[in-house]
C-alpha cells in the first residue's frame, strides 16, 4: 500500500500585515487558506503533520477540504495538529505535549507562548491493517550561534531536548503496537548537522532523504514570506533545511520518494515549502 506523508508549516498569520496591505496584497488566513486546500488537492497526501496552524486556519481549511469533497479528519494539537484521510485510516491512539519552558542546565525559557509541541497519531490502514506511529512537531526557534541577532544560550540543546522527549514518546508508542514504523515530521529549526538531528541519528532514526530509493529533492525548502512580504524560492544546500522527516523501524524500501511542493502560487502562503514522502506500508 503506497501512502503519501507530508510536513507543512503554515506560517501563523491570521490577519493581514501592513506591508502586504501597502503592496495591495493580503496574507490573512482567510485569503491563504484556499491555497493550502488547493495544494492538498493537488498533492493528495494521506497524512499531514502541521506546524504554526492557528485555530482559524484549521477551521477554514477543514471547511475548504470538506467542501471540495476531500475526507480528512483533524486531530487537534494546538500549533501542531494532524490531518489524515478517514477513508484510508482509523485512529488507534494519540498523544499531545506542550514542551516544558525550561531546559535542564540552562537559564531562560524555551517555548514562546507555548507554541512548541508535539502531536502523535497511531494510525491503522483500513486496506491491510498495518499500523504507523506518526508525529509532528515544532521545535524551539532561537539561534545557538552567539553571532546571531536571535541568539539565546542553550537553544541548540533545547531543540535536542525537545526532540528527545518526542522520540521517547514515539518509541513507547511503537513498542505498544508491535514495533510498527515511526515517522516524525516537523519544522525542527535545525540544520542536518545540528545536535538535534544528530541525536535522532544516534538513536537509530534515518532521514527520509537518505532512505528514498526513487527520487530525492535537493533543495532546502524555505524562502521569504513574512511580515514584510514574500519572495521567490531559490533552492539551496539541502543541509540547511529546517523541515525534516525522520524514520525508524521501517523495512528496506519503505521510502520511495522525498519531495517538496514549490509551485509559484504557494510562495504567498508560507515561508516553508511542504515536504513529503511516498512510502510503502
């Protein structure tokens, strides 16, 4: 059974921004939501892990998907909810956690407005009965580089700590359900060479890019789309990607394709391009 799994950061911007308004544009959730519905209709993902998804955006998208005849269910996880196709999967188990604001050994807080969290769904295929542990997350965003304007000491360690909490939960859920495959997605605010991603490799996770046997997108997956406006996507070094898909307990050939959605109309929707994989479950 081939399924498509996506990670999609949707840029939390419910209202239009002055710079967009001055340029005759509108970046409000009401205007952007149809674009996300269009993207989902064109890519047809079976499972989507969202980040920066506001309650308003979630409501608008669910109304749009339903109106277009697309059968998705929303598992609410505040900023990190999950969408899955109800015609293909049934929900067996779930979990949600807002990451602690504190990180052991470091001063300060590492969860702005409690927006950094994980959400899990254990899903069973209605076609073949196989199960999958799927999790989506958004990790701490400040820089660990002292030369950065956005530097906060302990930021790299905070991301590794948060991802560690997520992996703990994923592995406990997988053990409960016969060591089924684990797929973790999200805006991890961390390069491939970061301590956070390396900590996942140390625990036996593999990057979906490395496992893909048919196609691998080489871009980094983000561009300018913020309060000041938006710009085109110029693919660059994939090692600077921030959105990752990590896999564990998967058989050989599990990941077929690793790709990103980069149509022109998407550039006004979010600074992060959707990244997705095709897998054999």
